[in-house]
C-alpha cells in the first residue's frame, strides 16, 4: 500500500511523499474518475485514477487492481507509478497514479478515422495489433487473463505503441466451474465486468461443468482487430440496436466484402474469432501468424495515416 495521502492545498495532493498539481478532469465512470495531474518534482504528466470503494469488497477489488499492475514491467502493459488508499466520510477511495498517454485510446483514433471517412492502413493495424498481442502474452504468461480487452482499454503512445490498461477485471486465467451455482456466479460476474460487445461466447451461457480460460481474451482480441479494420466492433451495432449479442456471438464472424485488407489479415481474423473456445488459438499461435501476413496497402489516402 502507498503512504498516506494528504491534500496539502487547493489543487495539490501528495502521494508516497511526492506532490502533484491538479490540472483537469479527464474521464468519469460509474465507480471511478480520472484526473490529469503534474508532478511537482519531475514536471511530468500523470493520470490519477480514483476508485470509489463502497464496501469491503470494493476495496478488495481495488487492491487486486493495484496488485495486477505491480505484476508487470512490460512496454505494452500500463505501469503503476504510485498508489494509496484514503478514507473520506466513512468511504474508502483508491488512488492509482498512472503514466499519462496524450494520444488517447485506440478507440479515439478509430473515431477520428471514421469521422474523416478514412481507414487504417494494414501496416499500422499490424503494428498496433502485434503490440496488443505482446501485452496480452505477458499477462497470459503470468497465468492471468485481462477479461475486458477492447479499443477503449488500449492506449496509444505517440509512436503507436499500444499499452493495455484497466486491469480491474483481471483474474486467474483458468476458472474451473463445478456445478450450476458456480456457473451462474461466473456468468453474473462476466455480465458486470466484461463489456458485452467484446465478451466471449462462453461467458454468456456458462456451462455447469467447464473450464473458462484465457482464450476469452483471444475472442476479445479478434473483436479489436475487426474494429481496426472496420472502425467499429463486430457486435457494436447489434448492441446499439438492442438485438441479442448473446445470440450473435454463436455464429462465426464474417468480414464485409469487398475488403481492402489482405487475405492473410482476413484469414487471421477468422482464425481468432471462433465461437467454440476449444477450437480457438492461444496468444502464441496468433503472434506467430502475424509474422506471415503480408500487408495490402491502399495508396493515395492522405487521411489514412
């Protein structure tokens, strides 16, 4: 746990004996919000994530998120600079100080391309995708799964190096389900913590006796790849229209034709997005296949880079 945090003056906080100046709010969710702060000593910008812990279980989940960050020292997994827990009015807040990535999320880049009626070149897709896979491999190699991989949880550095973030849904890669009660517990957890349009088919209707493993991330990875190719996830519109995502994910994903991308990239996507988890590849196979994809570029679009 970090050292005690104190509010020393308006707009200034101290975490682990270092001061930071508040600059502006960046984001706000149901149980957390993110501020942009500047280090008083180093002048660097940081994202300060504040998680509201409403009960003991919430505090435990925040502590788990801290521990997940501490597990990794990898260029494609977001690092944790410092953290602390504070008590406010009987409630606990977890404060996680993270590096600030000014370019924003992969999703914000896809939105910009969509707004310009443009596209992402295949070479850029492969570069970003390779980095996402490298980060995912680091997580899987430690025996964990991310469980909520999606474009909004991928940050992009200025050189397009992807960094996986939001480790709050991570847990052990292999979950052995014994009986209908355990199956329902896993299913309910997935409904709360795994974004519906990127959720693997096996998490919608968990079987009474099965093993859920890290290949849930491979499905989500396929959705992210599809998103980079089509500028939206394969099930985003289905969810927005109110149709059943649970039903849609039972069928293989098809790439709309004609497609500007190579047969190799389309084939890779089809190989990843397999509804049956037992037939879905692991991250090592995916990384190996990326090496064999020969990019097909569509020249002459100044907005595509």
